[in-house]
C-alpha cells in the first residue's frame, strides 16, 4: 500500500487454493527479539498519523490520531484502528514505527482481526524502508491487504488477500510485483489470524496462519536486490475507498453508512531473528 503516491495498480490476478503440505510451516523461529501486546500505546515504538482525505491513493478517509486507541477485545488488550462515517466525512486510524522500530532479516508477524470489509474498507499491514530515500526507491513490502476491486467484483472480499512489493529509482521508474490469491477461508470471520513475513537477503516470504502465501524474489539477479537491503519500519492502517478498492464516491462505501464504525484489531506483533 503505497503511502507516498496515488497510483492505480496494474496487475494480473492469481486465484488459487493455499493448501499444499510443503507450504505449511511446522514451527517458526522461537527467538523473539521484540513483542508488543498493546497493553498501552507505546510512543517509544509507534507514531500516530494525521492526513487529509485524498492524501494518497485517492483514499476517502481522513487519518485522525483519535481513531487510534488501545482497548479490550475478547478479554485481551489490543490496538484498535477505527473507521467511522460522520455525514460526508470518514475518519480512520493509521500508525507507523518510522525512526523507532525497524526490521531487516528474520520473521515478523502480527495477530489481526479484520472487520467485514463489504465494499470500501482497505486494511493493511505493511513496511517501508527506513532510509533517506523517497518512494519508491525506499522500498515497500505489503504483507497483507484486503478489499481490492477485483475481490469485490469476484464476490470474494472475505477470502482474497493481496501482497506486493514496490521499488524503483523514482516515481517514473516505479516497478512492482503484486500477488492476489483466494485463500479459501474467511479472514473476516470475527477471529484473529496471523500474517507474517520471513525476510532474508534474497527472498520475502509471506504467510497466513503459518501457510505460505507467496514468495518474492529479491536476489541479485532479480533486479530488486538493492531496494530491499535496508531496515524497514512497520505500518498498520484501515483505509477507506481509493484506487485499490476502485471506489471514489463516499455513497458507494457499503461498509460504512452514516454513523457506523468498523474496527481493525491488532492483538500483538512479534519479531524473531
């Protein structure tokens, strides 16, 4: 999910089941080097963002720091990003760890419960290079996005997930690899699901509930190597409308009628080396 430019993504769709035995991870590395269980909002790790509507990707929401909170869900302390429609305005939440907590090689995973996205909600768990480079030269890794216009058209919003990498020397040279798949299970079923990235010098492997979703090649022969060797910071957000969803009119957002709210819950995030 590019945080610096409005781009209508062009990609080919890949719908297939995620079920082969060789893709199942028996036990992830158990050397935890960082964990946040969101007992509080730790300002030493996280930044709350504030942006106007249309700031990026033609999204409809206003990012407001008041839409980011810590609360209780199912008896657990969790981070909550809440999208809310108030008349002709939608406000929502977004956080990042830029300059505070970064990740390079190893495994990062987050336990997330998504709202029903219907038509228009766009949750994301992603990363950007924590360097002095502008987008897309900084590098971008999208671990989990849902709610694409293709998933809406296919009637598979609840089970279709997307992952992507973005890179390039400048905006005109922007390149990406974008992958979409129907994982065949409802990821908006009211339960928490674990989304993970295993990263080394040459590959970026994405997992859903410990099942491999996709592997991005960032080796030296891929032409992407230099864009994915820095430390990356973490982002969570709940966007509404925009290029990814294909919805630009607030009245076409079926997930949020006037006065309604929808919340993305993050139970914990862990980093393993």
